[in-house]
C-alpha cells in the first residue's frame, strides 16, 4: 500500500512512459474527450489534486478569488476525507476510464492539449502561496501567449549544476497552454518520466535522450533547449516558504500516503497564518488536527 504501490504496480498512473502501454492511448483519447466536454466553457482552468479536503478547499478558494476555475482531481491511493468542492469549481474523475491504483497529477497534465480550451495552471497539493506572490504568479499565467508555459526550474541539486541532462522543470506550480502541450506531445518531450520512451520520440534521438535523467519534467527542459520554446522560470526559492514537504524537514513523520503525512507534519491553520492567508482560515475548521 501507499508509497510502495506507486513504485511498483502503481507506476502506470504516476506518469511514466516506461510503464505505460502505448496501446492504452486509445483509452486516453476516450477519457480526454469527456474531460474536454466538461471543461468546454473553462478558458482558465487550474488543476488541484485533492489529497486533503481542507487544504484543497483553501486552494480552490484562492483560485476562484484570482478569477480562475479550480479543476479538482484525486489519487485513489491517497483518498481525501471528502470530494467537497466550492461553487464555481469543477470535479473531474480523471481515473474513471483507467481504474489505476495510483494516479498523480502528471497523468492528465501530459495530455492537457486534448482537454483544455486554452490554459491550464497547476500546483502541488502541499503548496500554498502568500497573497502578494500569488497575485504576481497569476498575472504571469494570465500573460502567457499561445505556445508558452511557466514552471519551476530545477538543476536537480547543485551538484548537477553543469550536468544539463539532469536539469528539469518541476510541476510544483506552473501553467501551460494548449499549444505548448500539443507541441511537447508531438515531439515526445513532456512531463512524464523516461521521456525517451515517449511514443513520439524520433528514432534518431532515442539513444541520446536515454542518457538524460529519468525524472518528471526533464522532457520539458529538453523541449525548451531543443526547440527553442519559451518557458518562464519560477524560482523555487520564491515559493519555498509555502511548500509543506518532506524536503528539508528534519523531523518529518512518515505515514501510509501523502495526505496523512501532510496532516501529520503540518498544521494548516499555522501555515495559513504564517503566509498571511488569514482570509482562508475558515476552510481549516475541518482539519483533522483541530
């Protein structure tokens, strides 16, 4: 169960071309056609992955206040206490046609061009951003032109500063456009792990691509460099204060899955106060720690 499942039989739903059967792309087209119909009037969608109801409600409200539409999905391996959504948000069962034991946000993100009308913003379930910085990021996303995107750039640790094959874009927070997503898929370099095994990877490039780091988002960095496409960099340090993660947490407590760990290691009310997000405290009333 839990994390172990995502490393084994659950790999297929985490966004991994090394595990995904290419013949399943037919099912992807069927599923995304339904997602597209649900979001046909949604020009500015923002993907939220619900692993905890209270945290997700805060994210939804922030997105609504910014004039975007929250699109809420979830991971069956990391079930939230409920699938509650706010008025104006849209709930999508991204796993309906697949029944994967694990599904990460990376899965629908890879196929954004098939189901979003215009733009799709996204962020981690464990990220909150103080108002002034959130306003800046929203303006950045609003200003993106067709074919452009924004995301958090990572060297993969400073020891890899000069190792360009390990550089990647991180889906911690960002925004893509339908045109950028389509170009990435058509050229075999999107968000999923092992991008060299993408079905659209040119045969002449497979050997070279196989030398790159396997992790999510390496294909995005490759896409920017290879095809000279615009990706607006977001510095991790800019939003690090609101990332409630295991990274750098000395006394981090492990649990069965990420949702339980989030509740176990971070107090939502305290996080909201520290980020001057006092207007959203009402959504923390159902936090399991209170």
